């Protein structure tokens, strides 16, 4: 594909060269050829001309690039498209012309993403996003569907595509761990990336992304960390506090590493926000490296795991009241802010604390709303305005055994409840 793409660019450039005026190419008859000007600027010494920041990027890419793979997932007879569900009309024309799923005789590519090598107890594995490999797996398992293929291609062309299988996956954090299909060390000779402490990541620091956007292997983009603990629309099952970066992230970057200036992993590139289309708008999001470290033990054991295996959870389905139109809030007799409890999981911390879920469904126009449940307005004296705040306080800022004081509205009356956070079975 790459050779075809390069060829496409050459053909596109050729007419430009053909129409360069001949007067600019040949000396006038009877005149001497133009000599280089004595004032011409001599070429710079490259190593001295590069800025310190540029040299740092070059060093990081040189060291880490060989450990980043392009991951290709094929599902025969499946109508899905590469790069997720991005419609072909939204892709750049040069990519749209080359995509195999537009050719009925070509194998259909279910997905294309990125991955990177890590060392776990002297054994190497490949890390990627769960959503990169999900459609090649049987529902609720990490076993491959019949006829599917997951391969990794490392830069340099020295290794053939490596057939992979999924060892374990964590849909909550959108992470997956892969190894060679034959069970041997498929990544021999490829160094694992050092994992940094993402709690030390600061807004404004440099970030480097390496990946496989639109099938272009070993693409490097740089930027800064724009925000930390950013709850954004996620392909995972729950909202997690992500790292936000303005380093360009595009379809195919999913599962690739986000690095600091020391070449250490600070996040796993996962998603973007761009209302105008599938390409980057400077709003990229990465799962923090500490969540990867937390998930790795269960990933290595195999099968599916999720946040409840490692972190305390509240155990209720909730609705941010502020997202409802004012007329709806008034009709349902709800406050302007707070979190509405929709339902409660039996045996959960919320259930043990006496939190009550919705009791009725109200129809307003063509919409139905679950109402009658408790409304949490504050936790430990801090106003609660969004469901993400509840998730952050319980799952990311509390430890097992912590007690949280909840201010609750129940049938118009204020009550106080205490919830003890715990890891659910």
C-alpha cells in the first residue's frame, strides 16, 4: 500500500514539473551558465543546526520506534471497514482509492491499529487497545473467531508479519495484551518500552506519539500534554481519567505509545474528538500508563477483566441531571445539579449504603425518563455536578475501606448516607 501511495504522490507531482517554464530550466542562447553566487548560504551542519528539542525527538524515535508495530486485523466475510467505522467518504481521497475493502476480491480488513512491546517477567508481550482487536474475538472472550487473523508488522522489514493471539483484555480500560500465535518469543530482539509513572505527568510537558495512522507505519507526531484526568467520550465501557494531548492522533494510532522526552511510556493512545471528521483536531486522548500497570497482572493471567477486579466501584447506573433540559428537570421535580440514581446493583457499595434507584418511568412527549430515584448532591461536602465526578471520587481517589458521606435528596427531603467503597466480586 505504501509503495502505491508514494507512486500516487509522484504522479500528482509530475504535471507540476512538466509545466515549469523552459526559460527557467535552460540558459539563454549565447549566455554562459549561471555560476553559484559568492553570497550563497552554505549548508548547515545538521547535528549543530538541530535544536535541542528536535534532537531529543530524534533520539526518542530512534530508540523507541523499533518497538512499535502496526497491527492489522482481518475478518473474512465481515463488512466492517479499516480504521473503525470511519465512512470511506470521510477519508482523504488518496487513502480512499487504495483501501482494500472497496475491492470485492480483496480481503476485508476489520481494523488497523498500533501496538508496542513491553517486558513482563522476562517475557515480551504486545500491548494495544481492546477495540483494535475486539471484532476478531468471540463475544465475552479473548478467543479468536474462526478465520480471523491478527498480525503485527515491525518497522525495518527484517521480520515477517507476526501472527498474534490475544492473551487478555480489559474493556474498562480499553487495553489488550497479545503474544505470538505459536507460543514462542515472537518479539525476540525487540526491546520493551519502559513504563513511566503517569501520576507525574504535568500539563505542558512534551509528548511524542508513534503509530500507524491510516496505515502509514512508524508515523511520529509531537505535541504537549494538554490536560490530565480528562474524562472524555471513550471506547471503553466506562469513563476513565485520560491524558489529553495535541500531538496528532488519527485512526490507526489506537494502541500506540504516548511517550515523554525520556522515551518512557506515559499513555496508550486511544481516541480523538473531531466533530468535523475522522482526522485529528488536536484533541487526542491516551489511557494513563498507571492504568496499564494496574491492568497488566490480570491481562497476563488471560481472559477478560475489568475495573472491578482492581478498583473500588459505586455499583449504580447514574444520570447527570445538568444534561437534562430545564423544562424536563422542572417536570420531573429535579434540582438543577446533582446525579440521579437510575438503578443499583444488588450487593454493591451503593446498595449496602441504602441508595435507591428509580421507581417509575415518565413519558414526556416522545421521550421516556426513569425517575423517582435518589439524587446525590454532594460527597464529603463537595458539590456533585457530574456522573464523572462520582466515578473519579470512588474509583480513582478512594481506597478500599474509605467511607464517603453522601448528601442525598429523596422525595424532596435531604438525608445523609455513608457508603464504604470496596472492590466488588
